[in-house]
C-alpha cells in the first residue's frame, strides 16, 4: 500500500509539472498589446492618437515650448480624414506652401456675391488654421505663386463684377501684403507659372468672370522690378485652361474655353527663349476646368474637367502628353468625374498622383499601371474649386470648395488631410 501511495504521489507531481510547462508555452504564444506609440511594424496601419474635435484647441498654451508641438492627429496611411476647419467658408481661393511649411490660404468667396480679402495660415504641426493679415483687395479665381525669394505673388482675379488688374506680394517674414505693379490687362481665371529664371508667366483668362471676353494675351512678372511686361500671345483667347512647366523650361497650355460653349481642342507651348507660343498636337477630348500634373518621367497627365455641357459632360478619360513626340495619348478612365479642380491633382513622393475635389471620391493614379484606384474615406460632398497642397511631410491638405445648394453655391470651411 505504501509503495502504491508513493507511485500515485509521483504520478501526481509529474502531472502538475507537465501542466505547468504547457501553460508557460501557451503564454509565450499569446500576443501582448503594445501601445501604438511604442512600436509599429512597417506594414501595420498608422493609429489615430487623441483626435481633437473640429475647432478645438490643439496647440499648447505654453508661450515658448521646449520643442515644436507635434501634430495631434496622425493621419492613417492611404486614407483621407477630416482636420480642423478654416475660420471662414471659402471656394475659388488659393493655397500656397510657404518656406516655413505653413500654407497660406487667400481670398475666395464665402457665398454668392460675397468675395473675401481675408487670409488664413494652416500650421501642419498643430493641424489647424489661424487668421492672417488681409489682402489689399478681395478677389476670387486669382493666382498665387511662390517666388524664389519666399514671397507670394497674388495676381488678378474677380473683384466685384469685373476682373482686376491689381497684384500684391505676401511677405511671410512680416506677414503683410503689399501692392506691386499692375497687370497690363485686368484678368481672372488665368494661369500663372513660375519659369526657370524666377519670373512668372501669366496667360489668358477673361475680363468678365465668364467665358465671354477671353484674353489671348500673356504677361511676364519680373520680381526684380516688380513690374509686368507683355510677351507673346496665344492663337486665341482662353480661359479655364491649364498650364504646366516642362523640364526644359517651356510651358504647356492645354484645353480651356475660347467663348461661351466653345472649347479649345488644341494645345500650345510657350518658349521663354523666343517669347512665343506655338501649337503642339491636339487633345483627344475637349475639356476645361481640368488639371494637369508633370509626372516623374516627363510626361504630363491631363485629367478631369468637362466639355461645354459642364456637369452633363464630365470627362472620365485622361490623356498623357509626351513632350518628345509632341503628342497626346488616351489613358485610363477616372473612377468618377472630377470637375472644377485647377489644383486637384497632386504628385506624391511615391510618384503616384492624388486626385481630389469635384467629386466625393478621392482617387490615386499609378503611372506604373496607368490605372486609378479608390482611396479610403471620402469627402462629405462634391466640392468644386477647392485647393490641394502637398505638405513638406508628404501629406496632402485639401481645403474648402463649394457644393450646389437649392439656392446657389454653398461654400464649406472644412479641410481634409491625406497621407500616402
């Protein structure tokens, strides 16, 4: 009996030991939750940390923080999300990335007939907007160009019932706007392109804010003198066209309207060496109020916009311009129509192109496959004439725009962020 009892005790001890070993092995296989800020694999999503509701304070109250205040919202990778809104609703404004990394939002309209001279600054560290100094004149459908010295050139636009010939400079150092030389002709819905020599080419537009009174003229702004000088002219008046600086220094002009319900099927090249425009191929699809983007391989992606029927003629097919062959080639279709998006296609660090605005859907174009894919998240409406700006940290800031209400355009103060 004693022997049997000892055997039973030994068997019981062995059973307990084996059970303990099994429990330890199981515990080692169980994943332990880790704080997102502590570690994250390259393939795992970015987590949202302490997201502040729109309009809430996101910056520290400390007058002189020891280190720059980090952004409180970490934008999920490959997704568009809301950020804090502007202080004013606006559309047909401009957005300019400053050397400091902040973004200057200028002008636009708040509602039908109410034009803005106000400006705001977006701080990517705090992810919020703050009011800035007021321009000397209210304006919509103007242009804003960052000059090599760091100032921003604001040109033309619609102010009241007609276009203005005024231009002004924003100095980020002082935060002030100062008038500079006037345009030779008042114009709105034009384009402005920074040339390789630091001068600015201003092309076309209209004197009325409609497709009537289109301009074929162009002017050059010289930052050294603060004056505009006339240069060569287009073959016909153009408004709501697009312009792209090519690697060799020439400027490609595509699409646009020549008169009410009449669109331009051709394209022209401006050569700074000769100060002349010359024809270069023909578009495969009539379009205006579209956008263009220079791709890393030197081709130009032309997308969005509409034909003369506006919303009933949204352009889904895109096309590519090859500078070496001076030819346009048809490409893939957008997933949805994007209209009234003059700055709506942004080249990302990856070489892909983000397409946002003029539709609820946000898309990505991949030059390698020449196909579009949908981005996670969407806009709350199809906002027209918003702005899109690539920030220094790689994110894209989408701001404002208007939707169609029962009593006319309804502008939004909302803003969104995309991170690739």
